[in-house]
C-alpha cells in the first residue's frame, strides 16, 4: 500500500514557521493584512473563506473581507465597477499586503478586468498577467498560484526530490497545470504537460517518476496510468454521482500500485491556505526591506 502524503502536517509546519515570521514583522511595527473579495455566497467559496480565516488567525494575519451580496447576476456592471475601486484602494494602501479574489470560472473574463488594477506585489494568488509572467520567467514579480505552489511544498516536505526526475502534469490550465510545470522545471525536473487530447496518455504517465493530476475530471487517472515506485499528487476536487468528494485519481485502485499518493480530501487542498498565508507574509517582508 502506498505512503499517504497528507497535507495537514505540511500545513502545520508552514503555520509554525509563518507565525514566527509574523511575530518578527509585528516587532518591527508591521501587521500583515490580507484583503479578500467575494461575490455572492457560493458554498465552496464560503468553505474556502472559512479555511483562510482560520489559517490567518492561527498565524496572526489580519483579514479584511469585502463582500458583494447577491452574486454576479444582481448587477454585474455595478459589481465590477465597485471591485475595481476596491482593488485600486488595496493597491495604494500600505497597510494591506495581499489581495485575493474568489475566482468563478464562468466569470473569468470579468475577473481579469478587475485584476488589471491590482499591484502585482500584492497579488498573492497569481491573478494578474504580471504575476503569471513572473511564474514563467522565474522573476520575483507577484506570486505563483497557491495550489500550484502547494504541490511543491508538499513534495518538499516529504522529501520527494524532483531534480532530474520525469514529471507528467495532467492538465494545462493557467491556474495549476502550466504554473506547477514551470515551478518544477525550476527545480530541474523534466516535465511533460499532458491534457485530455494527449495521445497515448497512460503510456506517458507510466514512464514518469511523478504524476500531478490536475485535469478536473472525477477519478480520471486509473490503474492503467501508473507504475510501481511512482509518486502521485492529486490536485482535483470533484463530487461524484453519490455526492462524495473525490479527486482526479481513482485512489482505491491506484494506491495499491504506486509508492506514494496524496488523498482527497486532506492532501494538496489542506496546504493551499498555508501557502496563501506564506505569500502574504513574504509580501509584508518585501515591503519592509
């Protein structure tokens, strides 16, 4: 049976380290603050927001919530106008060190028009074009997407060395697939970016040392995709026909073959809020230096 790479100890270690760094900042007169922008009250957004608030409280980061009740359908133009104004204020407010907007896929175009007004130095979840460019160029502009960075943090914690390893990333989105590929390439991994149209996909993944599944399809990666000795990181968050939370990997059938695997829930997702907090602390430290 595979080693289970749980996210909770990774998050706990990050939380401990970040709490100390937060105290050091406060000793120098800086109290780290994160601004959250949320439209409507979708259950998944509320759940994530609750997790963020809890993590920030443990570390000592202040959180400003800016809420737009009713959802996008109330008056989209008005909401976008208000959000632009708030983002401008956040960018100019020296007491705020990070900003994150909840990101509904169906309104991604509108998110981009708002994110354009955000100072990349406060873009702690890679919402701006400048931050995304920073991920691809390896510059210090902005921060990588929290979930993509969480994959790297998890591998580091469990001592999975990616240097010289073959990594198959299943998924090519700008939120996870492509950014995590760039982060791993910086660590000298040889990365193959795959997707649903990739020919002979199981053959490619079976030859890899590490598989990162981020395709957004329920239990897409089955036993035919894996080989003994591999490490599998499941980024997917899906709900199956029975209403059960599951990932992009068929965990029950894959875990018997591979060396190590992340669970869903309790894997990468558990690390994401800690990474968000890390980016806020780093932003505050950069502003102070």
